[in-house]
C-alpha cells in the first residue's frame, strides 16, 4: 500500500508543474529560449531554401503545379518563416535581458510550434512526393518535440492530437492498414518517451542548479552574517558601505564611520561566565540595532561593532546606548568608547575608514570621562606608522630591518655577566629606529607577533653559533614568547628545530613567558609549557607582579626563575613600601624552589638591597642598556663585563 502510494505520489509530482519552484520554471523557460534560437534559425534557413527550390521547380515544370497549389504553399512557407523570425527575435531579446515578459514568450513559442505542426501536416498531405510525406511530418515533430522542452501533459496531448490528425488526413489519401497504425503508434510512443526523458533530464538539471544556488546563497549569507548577534559581519559592512559611498544618489556630506568598543566586557565574562557573556553580547547587539535603526550596522570582531550613520545624530545615539546598557547591566561598569571617521570622498575605502575610526577609538581607551573622539589629521603620522608595521613585517624580516639588541643580566653576588635578554628592534628606512613599544602591541593585535618572535629566536641562535665558531665568549640568551604564539605556532617545536639547526645546547636558550599571558584555565598553554620543561628548556616567568593573578600563576605553573617586574623598583628610594614587598616575593620564590631576577635596577641603592635579600640575578640600566651584539662582544673583550664561571 505504501509502495503504491509512493509510486502514485511520484507520478503525480512528475506531472504537476505547479509543484516546480520559480527557479525550475525559469530554468526551463531559459533552456527553451536558447533552443528556440537554434530551431528558429534552422527553420528560417529551411523555409528560404524551400521557397527557392519551389520557385525553381515551378519554372522548370510549370504545368505540373496549379496556381492554387503555388499560392497556398507560398503562404505556408512565408508564414512559417515569419513565425520563426518572431521566435528568434523574442528569444534573443529575452536572453539579452531586453524583454522579461514570459507570458508573451510562451504565446510566441506556442504559436511558432503550432505553425510548424500545421505546416508539417499541410505539406505532408499536399506533397507531390508521396514518399516524402512522412518525412515532412516527422521533421517538424523532431524540431518541436526533441529540441524544445514541454511539460509531459502538453507533450502527451499535443503528440496525440497531431498523430491522430496525421492518420486522419492520410486516410483520405490512401487506406490505412494495421501495419501503418502500429508504426504510427510506435513512432508516437518513441516521441512521447523522448519528450518525457528530455523534460525529466532538464528538470533534474534545474533542480540540481537550484540546490547549488541555494547552497551558494547559504554560504554567502554565512560569510556576510554574524551568527552570534544576528548582525551583518565586517565583510558585509565593507561591501554595503562601499556601495553606499559610490552611489551618486546618496549624500555623504554628513556621513561618518563609527567604531564602537564595549569597555570592561572581559570583566563581565570573568564575573558572570562565558555563557552569560555571550547572551549579554546579544543584548548589546540588540541595543545597538535599536539605536542605529535604519543605519548600516555590523559586528566587527569580539566586542567591537561598526556603523555608518549621520554625524549630527551620533551623540544622541551614543547617549541612548549608554542609558540602555546601564539598564541592562549595573553590576559591572560597562561603557563605550567610540571612534569616528568622516570620509572626504566617495572613493574612500571602507576598510581604511574603519581602521581610522578604530585608531581614534583606541586613542581614548584609557582616558576616563572621554567616550567619543573623531579621527584628526594629526593622528595620520602614528596611524600610517601602524599600517606600515602591519603591512611590512614580512619585508622587515626579509631585509634584516628586524635586529636584536641584548640587555645584560648579572649575578647579584659579584656583578658578573651571567646572561642576556634578546630584545627586538626595528631599523626602518622610513621611520628610523622603532622601539618595541611601537610595534609589539600592534603585531599582537593583528596576530602577527609570532613572526617577530620566531625571527628574534632565529637571530639569537645564530649569534650564539657565530660566537662559538669565532671562539668568542658568550652567555645564555633568554627569548620571549607571546601568548598568541601558542595559538598560532608550536613554540617548543620551533625552538627545538632552531637549536638543532645551529647545533646549540638547551642551556644556551632560556624561555620567558609574561605573567599576564597566563591563565589558570588554559590547559593548552599549560601543556605547551610543560613540553618546554620536558625538552630541557629553562622556563622563566617574566614581569611577575604586573598582573592580578600572580599567586595563582605560581600555584598552577612550574617555572625555574621569576623575573620581578621593574615597577616595584620605580622611585625605590622614595617608596619604602617596595622593600618589604620585594623581600616577601624573593622569600616566597626561595620557598617554592624558584630563582629570582629583578628588572629595572638603576641605582646602587637598589642593587645593594636586592643583593642583601638574596635576589640572585639583576637586570637594568645600572648594568647596561640593550645593545647590539658587536657592542656586547666588545665590552666582554675589553673586560667591561666579566663572565660568570
């Protein structure tokens, strides 16, 4: 019963055109338009040729043709020629997108087909050549039935009517015996099966294309849509804002690009958890959508949003957003920083405009009480430098603009050199010597920091090998890895590869990880750091005390040495609270089996104090600023630095 119902269902669906989607119907119509060009051209050429042949035959044998025969055949040829030309013109215009009325097109196709059928029946019935009667009829059926796509019901009805008419007309000329009827039926059946197959094949092609189009549309939507907030994403924003700017009908005099940064969202996540943070971000998106109703709005990344709106309405909108945010959440001091950029021309690149607005926003990130700022021309130099850093890091590495300076580390007990820290410098031909603060945060922000860190590692290993090859004295070098390095590359694997490449010992390189990069819940990072230890690398905790989770870090991670942040030695002689704090830190480190190194040592007083409390290693301007390898080697050679044994 089920099989029967299923089969009947398939048959019904096969014969019901109303179940076809608009895409399938349009596809089939277009296929017919293309085929109609081919058919109409062939028919037009044939009719012209047949007219010429008819005229030639009449001239040669005028007595065999009556005036009536000549007139009716001429009318038949010209009528079919005219209908083929009309079909050709419509199909060409439709495919060129000059006409769109499908109803007219269907009517023309129907009349053209009818003209061919009538012509075929008439010519086969009145042909002087009895043997050629059937060929004239079959030819037009092939043109109509095999080259054009008809719905099965239309094919069945039309073929049945045409064949019955043909048999009826032929019966008036000669008696129709059983053999002719059987042949006519099998020919009808062959044409009908051909029509069914043709229609079925084209329909399957159409439905396959439809599914492909739907899939492409889905992926295009996904590529332009942010699932979390249900807002467009930055790619859609770039595309839509570019179209808006370049449209001459849009007034851009008061238009501005807006970059919005939700402040303290990280604190919200830490207090309420990731799921609550995700839900609240949806709430923020809804508030922004309401405030920027009618404007172009998108989620840029993380807790950042962008909008294209009128400048004169922006202050009102920002106040509305802040009010709604405070209503929705009052336990965490959430706020907004807003950067604005006003395009000066229609050819302004949205990507660049967003970068300008973002840069302006970042410039007030730590300014309490200032929530909104417009990009100014005086920001251009710093902004252009930022773009230069982002776009030229690869070239800087390739051309050796990235170099390494080494800052000495000494033993507190005797002041002898026991190591150096490798610090990156960028000698840029356009901007001169760039300090780390000018490019490291930017490279981290744009996830390019691993390129710099790998280059510093490579140079440090190469310099140690060079000293060894030249029989020069050298000391271990400490290198830094960013938190992002552990997401973008495998630092332990890269260091092993580099040490092996230059034939170094694991004792030649120490690995520094900044405290702020660590989190008690980051299991992947923990495993990566443990790999360093298993590989025999010495692991140092950099900038201890600069974050808020120092004690948790000591509990959850295993380090060989702790570098005490230089902030504790700031105004050392004036702030007496520093001494008991540093003493406690050194004592704590000793109790948990860690060595200590204090950064930022600039005075003899600080040196004497650190030596007295048992801090083993010291680093700071008192012992030397970061310097090129040539200067370091020269100072070791002249005895300025005495190497620890």
